[in-house]
C-alpha cells in the first residue's frame, strides 16, 4: 500500500517523468497534488500497471487531484541540454502548470534542481512508495504514449505505436534502413553500436 504523500498536511506535489531512455520523441513529466482524502487501491508505479489500468486511472487522477499538469521537453531541447537537464526541466514546466502552488515537492529518482523557493526531496523508486508520485508517473506515461501514437501515424516505419520510441531492435533496424526523423534524439547512440555519427540528411 502506497503512502499518500511524504508530508501530511502540506500541499505536496509529486513529480515523475516518462521517456528518458527513448531514442525518439519528447520527454514528458507530470506534477500532481492529491487531496488528503484520496484513496485508490489500484494506484501504483505506472510500470507495474497494464496499459488498460493506466488509462483507467488517468481520469480518476485528473478528476480527484487538487491540481495536475504535464510538462514537455522536445528532442531538440534534449540534444541541447542533455536528458538529465531535460527531465528536470519537464518537471519544472509541469510545476509551472499547476493551478495551485505546492508547499513541498517530492520527486521520483535522485536528481532535481530547486524550483523557486519551494522545498523538495528526491526519493529513489518513489513511484512505488507515494501516491502522488505514482499518479504523476501514470499521467506522464499515458500522455507520452498518446503523443508517440500520433507520431507513429506520421512515421509508421519506426514502430512507435508499439515501442514508444524506446531502443527496440525493430526501431534500430528502421533507423539503419530509413535514417533519422526530426523526432530522433541525435545526441543518443541511435544504432546501439557506440557510434554517434549518422547521416542526418535523410530527414530534410
């Protein structure tokens, strides 16, 4: 059973991201403030839930949360500032979108940067410990999946509807055959062969 939050009595925002290890697409993050009365036995780390369960929980979270928001950082921005900074920036953008200012921020993982003067704490595997982080993980994951499904319609050869941009063998075979798209993270080792140089002219 997850704890609702780290600090009872405070307006605490849970933050998590999705898509950090992908070869293509934006990284998404969410911030969620749950009410003190929130209860849901199904809520858990999004990676422990089925796709159907995640999408069933999303409207519940959105309807019952005191505030929620999603932040996005593009592949081009990731290449410019690196994925760690991009993940934190996505969380900051999600926090910017909250209609209620949090009094405390709890973040999944072990890296974060100050968000104004709001106190914060990182928690390794926090999405399996606190409801507000788990809720954020579900929103970040489902909204990113929706986004990758849309990109799949634009570039069907890469199998993004199935692999969501992660380094699946079929995804890398498609990169080798068709080259990169405007959505690929060019700072990544896209082919998995240790070589960073690719012919980036194929997406012009």
